[in-house]
């Protein structure tokens, strides 16, 4: 039953008749003067938990929030509920001196009920001194996960909140977050000095969200365009890790008739805010963004969230996917996964302090395990946040809709439990697996664990399978992860019982993402084309042309280009140029015969062409590509070109390869002549002339150790440009 006083206030200030979930109990706790800790998923109504008590209490509530944009949104929202603007203010670096004075006057006069401050502003001496003179009702720490190094958005400034609160004057504290693992929860409570706080934890289960992981291939752009075009008029967010990719993808979507805009922290604030508003006002359907976008953005009808890159942590993933379907309607969460993306992120981690490196690696490992796991996505996610999902099949994720056969793992689980016990429950999964496999690593030897009876108890078994057994044993409650020492595995009562009375234990083997993503186009073939029959016809035509010209078939058009033709049915030279890898030069040289064959095939078979699948590429429009072409024309050293464009040498070669593949002729002979003898050049050139494939890995296998991978790549560029363009 709703507390009449609180219920009346809810109706008076916000116009609502009922509370959601734990809101009422949380508000009662805070009004009673208790430190209160709230874990509530995105869309659960966290803000009301401190806004309403602030309006009902004497004095001003201090709300500590991490983002200026978020503060502004919150203040604007509160002012909309009130007759006057001075009900809520923010205090941060964006304000002028006169604006700051106005804020202070409103607070001292008793008009302001909520003051939003950034942690950086809270630490300023003049603000501390001012707040000492203010009647404070309570402190609210929003986005409290920022306190923990194990959270997805760690901010060192948040660690200073408690000492400053003590300096200003202690009052009740409410900490709120949308994502917190047991480890992060402990860190927050410990750091804020509220271990005795009343804790309110809502379920993390968002039943309306569909979770899917797909292998990230070189066709990812086409896959995303197809996905969005199948949902015309629906709002969505595409998350990318880099600002460069955000800009590129937003442009690509736009030229493919998708209303999209970019959003990242590197843009000027006016453009950034304008793009955000355009999305909120539904002037565009899609926002392409870094993780800078979304915190505090209340758009209830986001119908899909796409991750172009796997996130750095499961907390980040949950937070970002949580922006879909906040109204309870459809929410499709699609994430593209490639192991090489994880490797890139691991390289970034290496630049951080050692303790942050260890944390970063563990968070990445959790994310990889989630992506590769074949068990219910929902079950895995909820377990990560300390919640048990008892149903075997949620019916709303890719794994549950495509269930795999279970295999018996009784002996492996027993071995894992016995090893954990023998190691005194003090080690992480990787170390435990090493001991089980009998791998005498430096770490294993340092603890003399190679002398234990359990050492090598699973010798010859698959490392990946043992890791799978351990993860699924955690999901089933046989093993638990330590909170203080994150990652350390301990036995549960259920696990100890299993050791006494072993019984059947079946697991689902992980999905294999071990394919070399770089080789996907080569391996593609008819299976990647929508029309295998047309693909075969086009391959025969390509082979015929190549034979007459005494060239390898891939010189005419590469496999991915032929696949795209057999998917989108281009029947004009203009349409053909929208195919990836087909520039104006290639279209003019070889295109007429191909479009003629496709046109006849379409007419003979009465095919209705899928207009929405014809993906226009950005060819050579991007600034880096233009500057690279111009620099090569001026015969500038390739190393210098890479440096001037902020790339390493491999990235430059990637760009040059893309330029050549699109049909643009470039001449890098001046650079190659400086590093390779003419006879060596001729040998590699002749290899590509006779090879059935332009695969770098195949070429390198054939030509090493006489030639480096870099030399092979450079010569392939020279060959493709001179012969193909």
C-alpha cells in the first residue's frame, strides 16, 4: 500500500498515481535518514528516487553527476515539473560568474531543492566553503559505478566524494547505478562509507530485449545496412569504439538512404547537441556513436542497438543495450564479434598502469566468454550481475532459439572442483585450467603446484572445453567467484555435495569463432551469395575473360564483388559501381559483359531485384584516402605518409589496398625499388600472375622466408594496380 504522504507528493509534483518497482520503499528509506544503495536497470526510474525526496525535504539535495549534458537534461526535466526555474540548478565549468552567483543566491534563499554538481566541481575549495553554509537534505551519487575500477566508466574523481562529504557536513547518502556486479557494489559501498546502507536491487532481466552475437566479417557494413533497411522508420543506435569509424559509418548509412548522424566526444558541442536533438525529435532514425552517447538519454522507442565492435566490458554492453525498448516494446540487441577486436583492445590496455591492465584483461575475458558461450545470453548476463535466472531457455536470444546438443562433462567438473579445493580456493580460472592440463607455467611453478596430485588430472583435454565447464558450473551454482578478490574461484555447498556424490553434468560447447576473419572473402563463394546459380554463371564469365587476357580471375573482379553482384543484381554500369571493389575504371573495363549477363538472367527468371540490398560504397571520398593518393603521386616515402595520417604502416597498407581494390590506379614502384631488387620483385610478381588466389597468407606461406609479409603486401598492391586497374 502506497504511503499516503509520499503518494500525494508523487501525484502533486509528477502527476503519477503509482510507483514503479522499489521506488516507494527507496524513497521511504531515504526520508527516514538511511544511507541507501539503489541498483536499478536503465529505464527503471532511478531519478525519481532522489528527485521526489528532495522536493519533500527541507534544504537542498546535492546530486553528484558525471556529465554536463546529463545534468542539463535532468535540470530541464525538473523545471518542466515546477512553476519556477530555480527549483533545480547545476553548478559546473560551463557557467559564467554571474550565472554561478545567481545559482548561489537561489540556494541560500531556499528556493532550490536540487543542485547538480560534477565531482570535479565538488572538489573546488570555493564550492566546498559555500556548501558548508547550505542546509543540505541529502547527497545523491548518480552513476555510482564510476567509483569502481571494475565498473565500465571508472572516474578517479569519484573516489574523493566521501572525504568531501565529511568536510562539508555528513547527511544521508543515496548511491544509484544501472549496472553493478557484486564486486562493483562492494567497491561503491566501501568507498562511500555506506557498508550498512539499505540495499535495493531490482531485477536486471529485460524480457523484451533480444540478444544476438554475430561473427564480424569484412561484410559487416553490408550486414548493418541490410538490418536497418529491414526496419524502415525505426529508431536505433550503432555503437563504434573509434571516432573515425563513427564518422565513416554515419556517412556510409547516409549515402545508402538511411537517415543517420554521428555523435562522439571529438565533435564540437553545438554539432553534438544538434545531432542528439535530431535523434530525439525523430528527424533522423539512426545515431552512430561512441559510448559518449546515451547516458541519461530518455528515448523510450529505440528499437535496436547494434555494436559494431564488442564492448570492453559486460557492464558497458548491458548499459548500452539497455537503451533499447525502454517502453517495453521491441528491442533488438545485435553485436558483432571478432577475436582480432579483442586483441586490439588488449594492445590499448598495455599502455595503462599494471593494476588497470589486470582489471582490463579480466573484463575483456568476461566479454569474450559471453560472446562465445552457447548457453542462454540472458542467463549469462544476469549471473554476471549476481542474479539467478532459473529458466533453461529464455526464448529471446540467439542461443536459445538455436540450441546446441549438450555433452557429458561429469568427470571434467569433478576434476575442476577437486583442483579448486587442492588450490585452497585462492586462484582464478586460468591458473586452475593450467594445473588441470599439467602446464608447468612460471606461475604454476612459483606456487609449486606441479607437485600436487591434481596436476595434469585432465592432461590432453581441450583448454577451451575446460574453461567452458568451469563457466557453466558457475552458472549452475557449483562454483562462485570471490567478491573481494575478483575472479578467484570458490566451491559452493552444491559443489562440495557434487564432490561427495558425483552425478551427470552436461554442458553446451562454446560457439567457434576461430575463423580467420581476414580470409572470409576468399572462403566465401556461392554460399555467401543470395543467388548461387547466378554466382556460378558470373564466375564462369570471369574465368573466360581472365583466360582470354591471360590473367588470374581475381584480377577481373574479386570474390566478394561477384558475391555482391549475385545478391543485388546490378543491371547498369552505374549500379555496378555501387558494388564493393568496383570502381569506375573496373566498371568501364570489364563491367559491360557482366551487367549484360545479369540483366538477361533477371529477365529470364523474372527476378524481383532487392533494391534495399544494393549498398553504395564511399569509394575514394574520404580525406585520408585522398591525401594518401596525392602523397603517393608526389612520391613521398610511405613511412612518412603513415605518420602524417596518424597510422602505423600496416594501417597505411590497409588503406592503399582498399584504394586499389576499388579500381583506382596508383604507383608505389618508387618505394618498392628502394627496398627490393628487380629480380625479387619479378619473382613475387610472377607468383601473383599464376596464382588462383590473391590471399596474402597463402602467398606468404609460399614465398617465406625469402620475403617478408610487408614485401608480399607491397608487391600485391603493385600487381593489382598495374594489371587490374
